[in-house]
């Protein structure tokens, strides 16, 4: 289930629907894992961007503009939480 609290702002939430379905599914699985494992709500900070936005950020990859990438904030996570998430996350 998509919950606005898991998105940095309305723009990021609105653009979530333009992500590739596999990326959407992965993001939702990641959110579920963090909530059930660490008992806090993670935040998706970026989803789909425009090519102009990518150029302004000097991105080298087009994965955000193509809907194949998203960013999740890890500020506030412990090193152990990040490591567990990488190794055992879905």
C-alpha cells in the first residue's frame, strides 16, 4: 500500500506511478521490510525525474528519467541497519 508518509513530498509521490512496475514493487517491498524489521517509516526521496532535472544535477545515468531508479533516505539509520538491509533486504 502506498502511504504518503513514505515519500519526501507530493512531487515524488505523484511521480511514483511513472516508475517501472518492477521498481515500484521493489520500493514497496523495501518500505515493508524497513517498517517490519526496524519499526520506522523509510522515505523515498526521488523517483522519476526529467532529463532537464538530471542535467541540472549532473547525473551521468538516465535511470531516474527512464523510471528505473528511486532513492531512499538512510539518514538516521545505524550502520548495522544499513548492512542488514543490504544483505537481507528484499
